[in-house]
C-alpha cells in the first residue's frame, strides 16, 4: 500500500540544486552566468581563469561597480537581484541577468567564494561564502581592488551524478572557449582575457573603432571569415541589423560560426534561424552551413527575454516583422554581390584563394565583401545581353537545325505573360506538366541536345584593350577555353577561371525566376491550374483561421483555398507548375509556416527547384566550344546577374589567381 507523503518545504540547498539543473549544465554555463553579471556591473575589463577545463576552478575577475558589504549576504540568495523591481522593469529589461538564480544555484553545487569592493581603496573589500544545508552566508573582510572576483571550485563535488556527465578536459574547455567567444563578440568595448591551466589563450584589448573591432573578429574567428564576408548595416521599421555575413561559398561543415545577438544578448532563436536559412537557401551548397556575426537592435519593450532559464531564447512581439526584415535584408545583400575590383579592406581581391578554415572542406570563395552601399558599377561594363538561341555556331543564322526550339518556345510562351516585353533571352525548355521536378529531370535529359545554347555579341566589342589593361571589367576579358569546361580570363589583377556551365546555369535560372513569377517584388500572380476535383483537408481551428487571414497571400501564389467548415478546407487551384504536386502536403506546410513565422515561401521553393533543374539542363554543356565573343558575353552577364558567384547548387562559378600568386608558383622574384 502506497503511503501518502505530506507536503513540505524544500531546504534551501536542495531547492537551489534543483534550480541548478536548469541553469548550470557544465563549466561553460557557469562562465556565461558569471560573465553576464560582470558585464551588467559596467566592467571594462574581464578576466577568466580556468583549471581542468573549469571542473577544478573557474575564476572571473572584473573591474565593475562591485557589491556593497550589506548586500553581499543577499548576493548568494535565491531570487535576489538589483536589476528589476517591478513588472514594468521586466518588460523592458536591458540587462543580461535579472532572475537572481545564478549565484545561488552555482554555490549549491560547488565551493563558491565571492570577493567584492565598491571603493577605490584596495583594502576595503569583503568576502562572502555560503555554508551548511541552509546555505547561511558568512561575510569577512578581504583586500580586493574595485570590482568583483568569483571563484568556483570543484564543480558538482556534492552531486556525483551530475559530475559523471562532464566530458574530457579538452571538450569542456572547448565549450567554455565558445561561450567566451560569444560574449567577447557581444561587447567590443570590454577588454577580455582567457587563461587555461596558467596559459593565456585569448587576450583582447577594448575595440573602440571599426578596425579594432575587425581585428577582434579575426582573432576569434580567423582572418578568412572577414576576407569572405559581407558587411551590412540596414535600418527599417524600428529595427537595425548590422554585422557580417559569410559569402555562400565560405560555408562550413558545421554550424559553428553562427553568432546572432539581440540588443547585445546572445540568442539561439528558431524564428531567426529560419529567416537566415531561407535567405541562404538558393545559394548554399547542400549540407553546408552559413557563417555570420549579426546584431539586431530594437526596442527592448517589443522583445521578451524571459522565456527560458538560460536566456538563450527570446520572443518577439511582432515575429513576422522581424522574420521578414531579417530575410529580406540578408536575401538582398547576398543577391547584390557582384565581382568587384577591391576587397573589404581595399586590398587586392583574392576570390577562390581562401577556404573556410584550416581543416574545413568548404569550397573556394568567389567574391569580395561589401557594405550595403558599396556595390560594383555594372553600368560601366554594360554590354549587350547574352541571348539563348537555337543556333549552334553563335551566329544566329547558320549552324545545325534545332528542331526542339519551336516546342521550347511553345512551352514557355504561357509564362511570358507577366513580362510581355521580355526578350527571347530565356527560351529554356519546360517539361510537360505531369511528374513535377523528377519528370523535369528525365524530360530534360532526353532532350539535352535540343536545349538552347549561348550566342553572343560580335567579338569586336569584346577585345582586351592592350593599351590599358587596368580598365578591364571585374572579370576581365576571355583569352581561351580549357578542355571545353573552363573559361580563362585575363584581368588587371591576374587570371580568372570560370566554370562556364555553372555560371550560365545561374544566369539562366535568375532570368527564369523573373520571367515565371515576380513574387520577390510582390508583383503579379502565378499562373494557376484549377483542380478537377477539389482536395479536402481536415484542419484545426487555428489552421482554418490562418487560411482565412492569409487568403490574399494564397491567391497571389496561385492557390485558391476555401473554408468549407469549422475544421475543413478545400484546395480548388494550385500553381500551374505544381499541378501534379501533393497539394495536401504543400498546403499543410504553408499553413504551418504561416502560423509559426507569419510567412511561407513553400510554393516559391517548389517552383524554384523545378526551374533550377530546367536551368541546369538548359545551360551550355561541357565540351561546348565557345567563341571569344560568347565567352566575353558570358562574363559580362555574370557581372550583372544576382548571386552569380555560385551556381544553383551552391558551387562556386569562378575563382581568381593574382599575379603575386602566379609569380610565387614559378618562384619569380624569389
């Protein structure tokens, strides 16, 4: 027979140990909590010292405002804080810490000693420790300069089960170093020191200007990050986003260089992650992760930081606004990258010469970092647009007959309605409607020989000006074709090598997206296909409400969605290109996105996948011999085309070797 237990109050140590299960996971958690307290104290110098990865000793020393003697007993008490007093303070909290749990929780699973001084007299310090089951604080005098030192010894000494979960010293120190890196990136005005086993690992001076800030990023992430990153600073609707985003080809095998800060707080937010992932979706190589250091600033009253005990998650009052702002800002920044003559720092650009990091298998990086305002001048190098043409010799008149060209025109004619004045520059074959993307692949493979190929302006306008080669366009002028695969181009800096199929694939793809739908700019509607038999969906009341609220958005995407009952939806039409897709799965995914993020681009994604497949099979193929005129027109189109630094699959389209690199290969000047 089960005995009924009486309700009782937990003793303070046990209550704090339970709370420590949420706050104190490993040494890095302790470091994070203590450093956040040091930052909130107005410190300008923070030193972190570790032994045995933090399991034996964690010591944090700062030069902040310190804690008064009479407040020291409360410092180790649960739910004691100086940072909030009312609900209004909590709703607009700007400090990193505010729960008042960290010190009490840490002291319950370790031997903690806190020494602080609020005076400039170094002999006026005081020490506090918590002892016994009731964790009674004991305060004694202790010399200490202005500021606070917290020493945490023998973490989890009294909770052996928790201690068993600690990993090796190297692993635990790696987690601490990552926490240190994130916090050091959050505040450039603070000087930082990290020591492990009496060895200095990081020593960072305060960074009070942009060059010093970039030196800090290089010290923490490696110089290659900044060499292959775009700087942006964008403000809209009360939001400001600034920082650095890595170029798509400077991707990582793991998501280990992703730092996002909201009002100076390190966060890992699902909405933020989704917006960034969507911005990179069309340009990132499969299985790779983008690198970025981004800072979002907004009114503290419109973001709730009191969501999780570790304060890693936040909740935005208007999540859709934040999501759309992040996505549009990053999507446009990545789209506007063009081959440029100078790098971020004004040195010679070396695209493709940098890899992601030593030991990382990331592809080479084409492109130069730019700010939002710094873009190349495509008008300076304006040439006639490259045309896809059913002639094989590039003349537009002679060459082998193209029996598939008329059929290709017929398939694409319906999609030129949105852009009636568009040139016949993108007559890329479209598969019959049944079968979706897989059918498109098979259909295109059977007709590779019928796909359009490039024909370009006369060579007279594409010669390299011998008298002044420094006036060459960013990608220079073609001088040869290598094995029918690569274009070799001479620039003012050296040699550019272009994968002609990958480059042409991106050009065709971007043109097809503009031709088939103007969704990105909010113009027009997609061609729709009414369903012979409407698809009935069993939906939750929330999904029905979302469908009614977003009816116009569905309509613009070519979807007609009706409410047939309190828990029933009817799909009456879908975009023509997705007529054979799984309508139920597509609509459910869209409703889930709209409920979670306030936005869905599932239809664009499905259509773009199909267009990418078509563009791949409709672009110039390997072993296709191009004239110099055709090669040069391809280079000019690359300079004008968005995201031309990588193909539809995220592979780099070009790389460059400077004269210095070539000279080094042949020991010239050695």
